[in-house]
C-alpha cells in the first residue's frame, strides 16, 4: 500500500468486524492511520486496539449511518485529516421479505444504506481526492448484484446499482489519479453471516475468509473498476448468462439449503 498516494489516513465504514476489521488490520500493518465507523462500540474498540498495536493512530466513531446527523458527526471526527483511502463496507442486507407484502420503510433502509449514504460519503471524501489528484476508493459489493433473488430482491437490486455506479465513478476519477474498485464478495465467513443464521457448515459450500478478501481488495486497488473475489469468479460468469429464468430457479433451490427455516 502506497502511503504517499493512499494515506496518511483511511476511513472504513463498517470497520468493526469481519471484512472491515480485516481491511483495518492489514492497513495498520502497512502504517496507515485509521478512522473506523460502525454501530457497535465494543467491536470498534477491539479492532482499534489491534490496529494501534502496529503503531498507527486510530479514531473510532460509533454511529448509525442512517441517522440524520451521521455525516455531521463523521465530519467532526475527520475534517482535520487528509483522507487518501475510503472503504465502504457497510452495505449488508438488513431486511429480507417478499416485496409486495413487505415493509416499505425497512426496504427504504436497505436502499439508503447501500445507495444514499454511500453516495454522500463518497462525494464527501472523494472530492478532496480529486482535488489533490491522488487517492483510492474501495466499495465492497456482492455476488447478489448479478442475479435477482426472492426475499432479498431489493438488496440484489441495490448491489447491481452499486456495481454499475462504481464503473462510472472509475471512469470519472481515473483522470485525476484516484483509483476506484468495487470488490465483489460471495459468501464470506463474517459475524454478520453467523448472526443471520446461515448454515455455514453446509457440505460443499464455497466460502471466503475475511482476511483473504481484504488481501485481494488491497492487492487489486489499481485493477478496477470491478474485481470479483477469486473463489467466486466462475459464479459471476454463470450468473451473467442469458437464460435468466433457469438461473433464477436454480439459485433459489441452492439458497434454500443455506438459509435457516422461516421459524428462526
């Protein structure tokens, strides 16, 4: 990681655990100072202490990114810093339900977390990078964005938006020497996935580890606009095929083996 280009500070939204924490620890090992944003205070503190052990400065903020004052609070913490790297890892699905009988406000929260808030923070941290003509942006995407899914149709749709947006942002920023990468994840062994009750021990299940995912992201920051975690490259090729009905039905059957029973 080139501290001269991407430093001296990195901001990680969703930086308390899982892939976000892996990014934080690997950047700290490289000498990058960090700002970690997430809702839960305890995991933030734990990750911050691990990173400080590498001799870097770490600021943390326990914040709900959907709160009306979130950007204001983030600015108070970061406006005195030169942020050369922004990682948005906060777009997990927060609500799964059939659309026509679902709660529109909860669907809106999925849209806002993945699109509205991400765009606000990207513009805030990206504009100074453009002005300085250096920096990097990593957006954590999802394999879900390549294929519609029952129960998470809104989440799949917003992830598709995010990938296409990242491609356009890459085109806009490349003339200013700001690297943009959407790192597409498949199923990854994170605390959030465990809390969701996914059957991670399903035989033959393809799964990534957070540290491996973060390593691939940092190694490929100059290879945008889109890089798929290597374990899932074949799945992206398959899910981009033309026989959409067949692909959708096959994916739905596979998902049933992974998801917990509805009563849970």
